C-alpha cells in the first residue's frame, strides 16, 4: 500500500480525487487537508501527495514535501521545466521515473490528445470548446446561459497547449453551459495536406492507450464519470476537423492524476479507474 496525502480534498478536483483514491486497492489515505475541514492524519507519513489547490497556493508546501512524490493538479507548474508534464498517454516514460508531476488542464487535455498524432505536421489551429459549469467550480444553474470567455489567445491553458504540441498559432473560443454540470467537447479546425488515412493513423497512434477511443459519434454521456477520452476525425481533402470529448473532472483532472500516480508507482495505469 502506498501512503497518500491529499491537500485540497474538498475542492472542485479534490472531491472526485478523494473518491477515486478511497476505493483504490493499493492506496492508504493517511493525510487530508482543506480550509473547510483543516488537517487530519500525518503529512510526515505520506509517500505521495496530491495538491488539489487554487492557483499559487501549492508552493508554500514544497519545502515540507521535500523527498516525497508530488502530483500538482493546479496550473502552477505546467510550464516549469523542473516538473514533468503529466499527459499520461504522451509522457508515460518520463512520468514513470519522475517525482514531480504537473497535471494538465482540462481543456488542454482534450486538445492535446486530439492533436498529438499530428504533432509536427501542423502549425495553426482554431478551436471551439464547450464545458459544463463545474469547470468554474460552480453548481448547475436554473437559468439558461452560454458564456463565451477568455477567447482568442487569452485563456491560461493556451501556453501549455502551445508548448507541448509545438504550435505557433492557436485561436481558442471556450464556452461554458451553465445548465450543464460537467463534460468537455473540443472541436478543432485545421488544414492538413498529408495523404494518410487519419482514422487509421489515430488508431495506430493510440493502440496501446486504454483510455483513448476513436469513435464514429461523440456524446458526453459516454464519457461522464470515466477516465476515457473519445475522439472523432472528419476530413474533406485538406480540411480536417478533430472532435474530442472527456469528463473535465476525471480525465481532465482527478482521473488523470490517479493515472499518473499509477505510472509513478509501477501499477497498472487502470488501477482504481476501471470497475
């Protein structure tokens, strides 16, 4: 059993993280901490600590966590070269030997997984992503409302997408549906003049990836509560549309964090994530 601590276990990502780890057959949760419930257990006894904290709040714990493995679910270290970017499918070998993982953002995960097979073959993309309101840490609203925000190049996850995929230009339009709880669909528009059958290219690229599914139809009900990312490819000559769907709190957050934990600890990466 690996002794685990969760700092921020009552927050937006901390709650589903705690639920997953509580049922994980190889985990013993020996420490939890949050503003609402304070601290319980022994941080000193932990071997791996998850930081599920808002922007800028994790750094004050680093000295105390020296010598322990850390998985940071915040944006703080995603562009820090001293941390491994925790894209489970794409950075697997680095994650296995790392002690500090920066978990990717939810939008970034949906976009990076959708474009990774074309990395190095494209330089510009236009993206429209739709998310439920849980991504903002809010509860479902009764009044209909679609909110466009941080459009263009303003969204804070743009940098990690550009850095990982080596893209020059991204125009990104995120929208939030206030009457929907969770789920993300990203629709990516690009030009690609290669001759490959893209669906076969994607299937081969993700052949060994248990949580990536190439689909003919995309519905968020098929991925909610799971660690799966579904991807569909549409092509008309050089014009290509890639569509991806995932649960923003699981594959886009706590589920991917546990997948990274499994890789770090030498477990099957599905442990705790598949019934």
